[in-house]
């Protein structure tokens, strides 16, 4: 693998230089000896029919082609590129199981040949744990991706959180991976607005012949640029939060929002401020720090957090009172 890696670097050197390159410069760039360089030349010339010649007039090596360029047959990767692709595949396999068998199996075989028999054990050193992921079947995922890139409209049955299933006709715009789950950002022709659809709630996707309508990139970016989390909105409020010192290790190095303002007080408390458009996701996140965070403002966010905490306490108190006679 090391020899092939250097051979590919030599190939790239010959492409990058507009004039013949001297052997001294090649040895310096490849950090190899003259004998190793000769072996690399033989490898490229014999196995890949690379037309590398010594130009006596220019006293350097070059490709013997009209434009001085040459394309190696097949797909060739350096060792670092191959390992990077292996890592990307491991991540993709965890993010969306099933795609490996359908799209990358043959490519992974080729990478295995490049890296040698030990590559599989090395790849297994990368461990990705996706907690809370909602399952999306590969046979559903791929049609959505194909419609997205071929720019066709889609029909599908969508079951929202209200559990009411409705048929939607959309023009897909973007596929989003957010907090271990897939979402489709699309223009909904029924609502005549951009909507976000959880892939786990989509069923019976069908690609239509109609071309997808295109939305401005600025419009797509603006949907998530200002507010907090996955819920979009244009009417922004600003959350003012105070975290206790015990929560500091889990708060101070976290980016809650791109426009957040964080202040570490002398007493160890952290003051955090950022904009949000919809409080649903924010309230759930704040409950993770239940006894360690205080919502200073706005008042409606503060009251929502208090109401959810009180409801939780009532539920636990009810369960406790029921359980007491059983323990006596």
C-alpha cells in the first residue's frame, strides 16, 4: 500500500507541474531514494501504462502526451483517502443502515484490495453510536434521495405527530440529518409553503413526472438560520438562561446557537442568551438540566418550563401514592 501511495503522489506531481520535473525535486517531495523512485516509475509504466519519459532537453520527467496530462485507469486512492472513505462509510452505515449493500459494496471491495487484509479490523476501530434514531427503511430512503437529485416532485403519505395520515405532494429541496434523524425539507404544494417532513413518518413515496419547483437558497438557509433547533419561524424571541455551577461542564463548551452570548460569572454560574422561534424543542432540552437551570426570560418560556416540571411532579406523586399500600 505504501508503494502505491507514493506512486499516486508521483503521478500527481507530474500533473501539478507545468514543465518537466527533475529527479532531485521528485526525491525531495516523495521523501524516497533513487532506487525507490525507479521502482515507482516501473510500477506506473508497467502496470498502468503511464507514458512517463525523461525529457533530455528540459532535464526532467513528464508525461509524453500532447497536453502533458494522463489519467490513470480506474479509481485510485491514496492510503489516507481510502481510510477517509472507510470512515465515511462507517458513519453512513450507522446513519442510514442498508445503503452499504445497495451502493458501496463493490467500492469497498476495491478499497479492501488497496489497503490489504488488515483493513477490516482497522475499520472496526471506528465506533459510532446513534441513540434515539428513528428507523427509515432503505427501500424508502433511496427513492426520496433519487427524487431530490433528479429534481422531480413526490407524492407520499405523511403521518404527523397528530397521527392523522394525509397525502402530500411536494418538491424536495434538501435532505437534513439532525439529531440522529432524517428530515426532508420540501415545498408543499398543498400548503404552498416550505415544510419539514420526518422521513420516519413518510410512507408510500412515489416519484411524479412533474419537475420539482426550485426555491432560492437564501430562502432555504433562512428557515434555520435564526431560530433554535429544528422548528422554524420568523417571529423570534430571546431566551435568557442561568445555569448553576454544577451544570457548567456540560454547558460552557456547547454551542446552543450560532448567535449565542455566554457569560461565565465569578460565582461559577453561566448566563446564556440566544434567539428562538418555537419553544417546543427548547423546553425539552432545558428539562435535561431540570434542577440546574433557571429561565430568566421571556415569561412565557419560563411558565412553560414550570408547567412541564409541575406536571412531572404530579405524575410522580400520583404513582408514589398508589405504590405505598403495596409496599406496606
